[in-house]
C-alpha cells in the first residue's frame, strides 16, 4: 500500500495518523519464556556436559512458528581454562560448529581464563522446530582439559572471599515468533 504525501511541505508529526488495510507477512512475538539463574555449576569434563541451571521449556502454538533463543552466560574457570558452550533442543545439537579432529564443535566459547575473572558469553539463534510439542532448550559446557581444568557458571575460578570475586547471573530466553 503506497503512502501518499498530502501536504507538499512535509508531514506534521503532531497530527494523528491512521492506517487502514491489511498487513501480510508480518510476524509477532507470541510468547516469551525465560530462565534466570544465579545457581553455580561446574565441570572438569572436556566433553560437553549438561549445564543444568541453563534450561528453558516452551510449547509452540503452531508448527510454522520459529523460536528465537537468547543466551547470556557468565563463565569463569581455573587458570588457562577455555570453556566450550553448546546449544541443544532436547538431545539435538543446534547452532554448533562441526567436530574436526581434536577441535570441538560448539556454539561459542571463552578465551583463556584467569582465576579471578568472569567472562560474558552471549549469542542468539533462530530455530525452526516445526513442532507443537513441549521443547526443552538447554546449554552444554566443557572444560579445556579433562580432569585438570574446571569451568564455572556464575562465579570466577577461585571464588575467594574478596571484593574481586564476583557472583553473577545468567539467562536463557526463548521467544515464539509467528503470525
């Protein structure tokens, strides 16, 4: 539908405008579900492990709906640990790189950790699950070296009782997008 300028000198934005007609192809947010956690979690495994506090459930209302997943995590680690972070829907890997030789396929990761630091990891993914069943989106994590390094959710590596040690929060949010 074309917009026609009725006043050749411009539009007076203090006026009220009304739209009549039909908008097609527009999407809207149908529901939002979020898990916010301050729970701490750790693993020393270098294989991807369920990070239990980072889980959220949603039941799409239509098979044509998409689900926007927003992840915001605070991660710490023992010295030099690099944390791998992977997104799953149920037991299905989604938005992950490919495992190749010794390189682990993940959604994101951290730089080499310092014991007293925390690192923010944030990413989003638009999923097309084609389902009206209850869906579970969750995060898996891994440490760099099995048994000798540790990753932590919502805290730094030392967790010392000092001002420089920070306890933080993380979240995983899903939004159903449809017509």
